[in-house]
């Protein structure tokens, strides 16, 4: 019997397993937006003017004078002198071009309800809500917070803010009340748009009480708008300074609001993200560079055309949703799909049903979802016609070659290129990935830096490492959608991103993304994961310090160390090693309190996979906790030499507990 027979699939699986590079399918290349491989060279030669090509995706009220101003490096300025409005660019101009009846948003609720917004309809509601926000007192440059699940009113609120020049700060709905309050306090945000609730696995989940709880910790006066998502399923009362979204919009029916003229460098939004220290960082993105770059990468990497139906399954509460559900696709006039719920409700084929129903052309998701799909089995996608798909994408964490190949075969039917896109909240848009109509694909390796992006893999001294060797990512030239600063914290901005490899004396600035990576001879980069105290749970970024401070706040806890350990589906999971205080027992009761505190401080995504009680944490002789060792224990890896520890005897005990002995 041949190996093919044994495998029972005609050898396809075996061939895929061995194959290391994949050419983009000819049919895809024929229609791709970018096919000329000289684009890399052109961008290099024309840098920074190459970025005019990104700016050309936008309509400007006033042309910019300069592409890049480096005077205040590393706070770079892009397209200075230019004036524009992001909401105008995502809505009005398409309607003016006669595409008012084209679909902007296809929304599907978890229970199966569908709502379609054409560009004209979306523009009308954005106008009405913008008028309502103004009436509530929102002025240009006021920060408006949104704490909302995946309902169409979220992008509507974002675009309404963009229309009146009020930066938005979207807080992921899965975050806790505390997390909301911290962010509203940090940005002095006096306005909140939230929602009564949403559906998860068929149940109506109440959300407003969480928002209200957060508001009690906000240190200044606030006004709140509440979207009624649940109707009669869950009743809610509005407090003082709380307004019903539908009533506000109805009161402003038919009104239009002139888009406010914004400078290229005016803030478009803030997005809080986790870093090494306990306090979340307010990443500031500006109008022109961000919008130009997300439109350009939506065109070049996601290959979007106005006629496409495109679905990114991320949540708008994270940067992926901002850049590649809302701004990039709408700037190009594409149809963007939004889905409220989970991939396994009512059954594990929900995503494929959506692809089939809406004839999705381009689909973008996270490796953590792909790993779950693999586990559930190919019979779910096989139930549906996925032949509308032309291109697939992944984002958020490394994808291993097995998951890549499964996605390629079972979702893309070997007909769709896959773009594995590496980027960050801070980068605003894609940085490392293949151009799908130009490059071969190497499963596991994200690809080279995009045209115009100078990304390298360096050692601790900032010198480029040899091919195949592990090092750190660095980005040596600025790019239009880079963060401009950390909100009201320029010092931390420099410290976090620019101290590692830069030479301030020589005014040479190198951006440090805090990721490990290796580079092959052909320039393809494999991203290995974070090198700071940030972990990536199901593609969601969490600071271990944030989790630790929640744990240490629990009565009966003396000390805690939190690390990420490998997890089959989530990629990484939270492992907490905890020393109980004298007089306290490390048992179920304390564990429950710890878990509750973490959920209250951050949200359910930060829930520890395991809480391990120990009388001591492994420490070096100088008293530093050996986090690497704790990570290896959590991941079940071989442990290296532990004899240099001050207390090697604790290791075995901890290991035994994690292994469940
Ligand atoms: O470690 C990298 C990982 O996600 C981090 C950024 O997280 P966040 O700011 O939440 O943005 C996620 C969505 C853009 C990075 O520092 N990461 C993101 N994409 C990839 C990735 N790791 C490997 N491969 C990727 N494609």
C-alpha cells in the first residue's frame, strides 16, 4: 500500500505538508490590484515621496505641502499642510460619485437578523448622529468614548465623531467596568456611547450596568448615549445625562452636518493598548497618514475593490477592526461585513454560512479562530459553497504552517492566496506581509516588509543578524500610519519605542516593536512573539503587569507572577503563580477571588488558565523572578539549568502542580 492510500486523501495532505512555498494562483494574479514586483524598488528609490501613492487614495480639501516632516522626530508628521475629513472620505465622496446605492455595511446579528446600510443610508445616519453629538455639547477635539459590541451604531458613532473632528476612543466591550473608567479618566473623556447589551450564544447579555458601574469611577461629569440592541429582551432605564440613541437620531432626522476640515496631523482617534507596565497606553493616530495608509494597504494587501464584499471577523474594539473593518474598506468604497456573535452559534459552520450567504470575496481572521476551525473539522466548511472567496488573511499572532495549510486547503480550496499580516496597534496598518499578487507565500513566515517599509531583524546591539538567527524586529524608517505619541505622555512614547536602537544625538531614530523574529535569505520574516511582558491570548494583547496588579490586589495574596504559556487554541494562555500571605491558604476559595478580581479589573479574556499556589517564586540570586522558567513550566517545555537560582527547590513543586500531579 502506498503512503497516499494510507493517508486516504490522494496524497494531497502529504504534498501540502511538504510544500514550503506557494505561488499565488494565476487566476488571482490576473485580477490583482498590485502585480508589478518592481514596486519594492520603486518605493525604495522614491522614498518618502512613494507615500504620495497612498495619499492619492484620499480626497483632500487642501493639498499637502510636504509628504514627511522629520523636524520633531521621532514624532514624525505626514502630509503636512493637507486638509481633509475622514468621514467625508469614507462616505460623502462615494455618494457624490454615484455610488450611494452601493452597500457599505452588511450587518448580521447572532440571532440571524440582517441590516444593510447603503453608502447613502450610512451617510444619512452618520449625519444625524453627528448632529445629535453636537447638540449634546461635543466639540472639535473632545474625546468621545465608545464601549460597544459589534453593532452598526459603533462604526456610525466613529464616523460621526470623525465628521465633527472629535477623536474617538473605543473600549472593547469585553473589557471590564474598571478598564472603561481608567480609559475615560486618562483621556478626560466626557462622552460615552454604549449599548444595553448584545447576544452571545443565543443569550441576551446585559452590558449597560457594566458601563454604568464604570461611570461611577469616572472623575468628571459625563453624558451617555445608549443604543437599544436588545429591545424587549432586556429592559433598561436611563439615568440622568443618559440619552436613547434612536430618540436622538429621530430628533435630528434628515439633518446634515458639514464635515469639519481637519489638518492632516489632527488626531483621528485614541486606542488604548497594553504595555509592559500596568497602565494601558493611549496610542494616538492622526487623520491623513492613518487613513491614507489603511486605504493603501486595503488596496495592495487585502486587494479590495469597491465591488467586493469583504469580511474581517475581528472586533472593532481592537485596532484590526478600526483599520480593516471601518476605515480602510470604507475609504475604498467596499462592502464591509460585520458579525455580532461567535463562530460556533448556532453551529460550528456559522462563519462559512456567512461567507456563503453574502458571497464574501475576501476574508480576514485570526490564527486562534483557524485553530478552532481545525479542531472542529473540515466537515463544517464543506457544508457550504465558499467559491466566492478570492483572498484570505490572518492577523494578530503567529500562524503555524499546519494551520496555514489547513486554511489554504479547506477554506481557500488552494485557489486563494493567504496574507499573513504582522502589525500592531501602534503601526496602524500592515507592516510585514506578502503582496498577494506579487509574492510567493511561505507558511509560517509573514513575508518581507511592505514596499516603503524598512523592517529588519537585529541583535541586542541593533546589528542585523544572520539569516535564520533569532533577533528583534526593528523598523528603521517612519511610515504614514505610525502612532504619533502616547496620549499626554510623550516621555513614555520615547521610552517605550525609541530608546532601544536609536541614536538621539545623531537624530537617528529606530522604532522597536518589542517582537522577536528571524529572517531568511530571501528577506521573509518569521515573527516569534513578544519579547516584553505582553502576552497574546487569542490574538488579544494583555499586559502581564495589569493581570499581576489585579491579583496582588486580592486579600490574602502576597506576591504574584503572571506569564503566558502555550495553548492549543488560544495561542497563549494566562498562567498565574501566586504566593499566599501568611495566614491564608492557597485553595479554591482564594483562586475564585483571584479570578473574580482579574475579570473585574480587565475582563474575562484575562482569566487565568491556571492559578498555581506556591510558597516561593523561582528567583535569581539578585532577587529577580525567573519569568522564562515560569513560561517554560506553563508550556510544558524542558527546563534548562536551574542551579543558578536562589531557590531551585521550588521549581519541581511548581512543575508538578502545573502538570496536575
Ligand atoms: O506580537 C505581535 C502580534 O500582535 C502584536 C500586536 O498586538 P496588537 O497591538 O493588539 O495588534 C494586533 C493586530 C494587529 C504584535 O506585536 N502579531 C500581530 N500580527 C501578527 C503577530 N504575530 C505574528 N504574526 C502576525 N501576523
